[in-house]
């Protein structure tokens, strides 16, 4: 894969070097973040900034710690038996690893969309979208109706499902199911949305729709996306971090990472000489 192939797929906005003012708008950041599975260390002291209302792509070969990193951002890593973390993760300068932190509130503020679409199989399209709101104790039907419509509109799915909201979420195509999961994440009004290879199980047309959606969501949300597809990272991200063997090798504006990286290891991966 050649650098010029990647570059031609970027938008004019993405090729611009971020201004000093923009780089100050940090939504999340990590300090010396380490993650373990038992005695195995999966992340080695990650220091990284995630900028507000921008898309940050995490790239790197399989097993390099990409998914582990984003699961640490909303403390989902701890769900794995024997898993633990060290270091710090901040959201708007709030330390998310403090002992008295509300984990439910963290996961409401930092939503997640997984690799494979995972709508709740026993719930309708409507109930899938508002599941998180109902779990929060919201019962007002008018409020729920509005939230469902708004979330499906933001997920570019409303026109396709508005006449079959009572149908099972599993009745939708794979691409529609993934957008339904995005709508479900949006319904609780998160500040950050994490995407863990959201297009890996989708066909090219569905992938294009999800990419367009992610690009539009940046206006109101901060996006972090793990992707194995470097062309996709170039198309939709403003910043890119290259991970290898649990370390953050290089981080910067996507244009620079893909056309003029500082590290030889990054260039070798981008150009296909490695990985």
C-alpha cells in the first residue's frame, strides 16, 4: 500500500494540520496506562490525548492492544476475569479510576459499539434503542418516543425502520443492525463513542454508510475507532495512533501519520512492509 493511495482518500478538512487552538481541546487523556490479563501485560504505559469533536483512529496489527486500550477508556476491561489496569484515564480532567467513581455514569458518558452488531435478540427495534433509558428508570412514553426517533435519525436509520419499530432488531440486515446499535448508544446522550472495528463484519455498502455516519457524528461527539483498515482510518479520522506490542509507537494528525511519520516502524506498517 502506497502513501499516495491513502492521501487521495482524505478530505480537505482531514489534510489540514490542527491549529494550536484545536490541540488544546482535549476531551480524554491517559497517563501511564497499563493493562493486564493475569500476569500478561497487554498495554505498556500509554500516554495519549483524545481531542473533542474529532475522530481518533487506533491502528496496528492484530494483538497489539488496540481493543484493550479502548476498553480501558470506559473501564470495560475490568469485566474480563483476572484483568486489571494501572495508571490513569481522564474525561474532562475527571479521573475515571477513582474509587468512588460511578461506573454506570462512566459507561453512559462513554458509549461503545462493538465489532459485530449485537442488538438484544428478544427486543423490538424500539426497545433496543431505549433499553439504556429504561434501565435508568425513565418511563415517560412521550420522552422515550422522542428519544427513539432522534437517535434513529442521528444513526441514519429512521427512514428505513419508522414503520416497523415493533419488529425484532434481529430482523434487520447486518448494516442496519450496526446502525441500530449506534442509535442505542446515542440514546443515552454520551459524550464519547468508542467503535471497536465496527465495519469488519459488514459489506462495502454498509461500511460506507457507517463511515458517513461516523463523519457526521463528530459534530456532536468525540469518536475513537479501532480499525484494521488503514484506508478507513485515513478516510474518517483526524488523528491516528499506531500501536505495536502494547505500546503507542506514534500519535499525530492523520495526514502526518500516513504521509510523513516520525518513526520508521510506523512507515513500515503504513506502507505494508510490516504487518
